[in-house]
């Protein structure tokens, strides 16, 4: 099973700054199968990026995803107050059916 | 607009069965393009995919290896919902349980149901 390791655990930044979140897979994966989610306290996760680099519907263009092989990145170009949240990367493969998530990166206000 | 409405008990005794239902609006459980999933989240295990049901000319169910011996996900076409049953629960099954739509990734989620396993 693929293991996803996210870094850093916490990113303390100010509004307007750039956020760079990393997700490393334990072995090479297809970028088509990588997604990123945003989760705010008390809410369900919300998809931000699918296929490693495709913004989901309604996601502003300050969010961008990139990467290939084992290393993937979610970048938020200029943090807005509503962007402070926990972000998870996710991978899937089938067969056997397996959807795995990273442990999350918390972006909080400095 | 797809909405998923979860329901079920918030407290389950150890060794008993956890049961949750997810009612779908704005889509169909019988859709030939969607899949209907259960995912849980706990501080110790993080986000964990449990299983899914989907229809592609016939019904399919797929389950995570970690719960395969204890889980059943069933669609109900008459009510346009799907359900989760997790047998023989222990305190380690305490988590927020989510239903979600998605094939490779999850584009719509329920609000979540906190289920506590305790006597």
C-alpha cells in the first residue's frame, strides 16, 4: 500500500504570503491519482485539486497543484484568511481497492 | 446540486454493530458514473477510506482490507440512499464517519457523524 507523507506538519504564515505544501509517496504513482483536500474545523474535507494539478470547481486560481512520480506540491500563491485550514493529499489505486490520505498539513495564521 | 444527508446513532456499545445511512439528493445511488463511499476520521488513524458501492450494469462493493471482515455497504434504490454496517466494534472504531461521492477522488461529502464506541 502506498504511504503518503506530508510536510511540514504545520505551516505558520501571514495573509498574503505564499504557502508550499509537500506530499511524498512511498513509491512512484500516477499523477492522475493524486488529489488535495482542504478541511476546516467541524467541516468535511473539500476537494481542491484532482489529477495532481486540476483545480476543482469553484476553487480560486491562487491554488495550484504540481508534481510527478513521488513528489507532489500544493501551492497557495497569496493566502487569504479563508485559506487557513488543514490540507490533505490523497492517492487511490485499484486493484486492490485502496484510497489513502496523508496525515495533513495545518496552515495557520502567524 | 448533490447533497448527502447522514443519519444514525452516535453511541454504540462494544461488540455491537455500527449502522449509518446516507441519503442522496441531486444524484442517484444507481448512477452509472458515480460511486458511493464511507470514510472515517479519527485522531489516531487520520482519514481512512472504508469502502464503496457502485452500479455498472450490476452492483459492486469494494472494501478496505482493514475492515473487510466486518463491513457491509448496501444501496437502497427505493430510498436513494446507501448504508454502512460495521460489526463487532471496539473503542478503536470511534471516529467521525463521512459518506462521500466519488470514483478516484471525493467531490461531495456528508457533514459527518460522530460515532462513539463505549459501554
